[in-house]
């Protein structure tokens, strides 16, 4: 197989300058307001006008507890007041799917994944009163395996398959930054081997395991083994989240 035995840092950086700049800006935000503002500027090109992200509290949590779990909040204020005061968190189909660890989904795909109840349909219908007609939700999890939901919404979203992957990646990074800024999680001391860093760098460009193996002149099995080991050390369950977490921890800069 052709390819270099390791990734040239300068060559790799040139190929993902836009990603590097965005993550660097998010990572340098010193408060949640700036982080939210920078993330919103990124998703506005997709038609998003609102964002809400937070760790999902346990069933029966009080309104105060629910609000304390929010990480990034650019949701319509009047809708938030109604939503939390009426206990809609436990009737929201997006939250149900986040708890189930669903793949990222557009709101108009919810019934295809798991049909909504009448009460859930009512919540979604009321959201449209506040221009939340279309949305995209990503199910994440903390290192402690607590479910974390990340949603963007607006009157009309334009999110193709490539944008979905990019959103999942950037949202994972932003959620990690928000947790640190909120003081809820100390930055873990994670060490990756040079080869684990190599495979994550190529994965960040969208390469599959067989392509990564060819670039690094290793077998597909070995590439998969390094990716699996990197995910375990980073405490995540898939490669997209592993790349985002590695960026957040500045292991790929």
C-alpha cells in the first residue's frame, strides 16, 4: 500500500484550516455567552435561529433542577417559560429519543424513528408558535453516560447529509466546552499514542477505516483497533465524538 507511515502535522493542518479555526475560536471562548454566540454564527447559515443544549435530568426533577442542567440557551424565552413550567421536558419526543441514544435526527423524522404520542405532538405543535418549525437534534452523552441533548431550530433548516456530520462534530465539541465553562467537569488527563492521534487526524477528514489504513500503510484491522482504543481512552462511543473530544482536549492541534 502507498502512503506515509505517519501524518505530517503541517500538511494535515493545511487540509482542515476551516475546521481548525472554528474549533479554536470555540475553545478560546471564556464564557458561555461567547460560546453560544460563536456557535450560533456557525449554524445561522443553515437557517437556524435558536439553539438549546443540556444534560437531561432524572425523571421527576423540579423546574429549578431542569433549568440548572442547561448548557447553551438561545431558545425563545416565552417558549422556555411555558416548556419548563408545564413540565414539557417529560412530554418532548426529542428528549425521549435523546434518552434512547438515537442517531441525530430532523424533527420531521421523529415518527419514522419512534411514533409520537398525542401529548408529544401537542408539545411540538406549540413550539411552532415560537417559530420553531424545523429542528435538528443530536443525542450525546457525558463521560458518566448521562444523556445530553443538543438542538438547533428555526423556521426553515437546510441540513444535508454532510452538514449533519459536521453539526454532530461541532456540537460535540461545543457541548464539551460548555460543560467545562459551567464548571461541571474538569478537563481529564488523557494520553493518546502517536498512532491513535494519526488515525483520528485522518478520521477528522472523513476517511473510512480502509482509507486510513492505506494512508498509514497498516491493515484495516489495525486501523480499527487504534480507533477503538482512542474511543475508549476518550470515553466516547463513536469516532465522530472521539475526533471532537480530541480537538477539545487539544490533542489534535
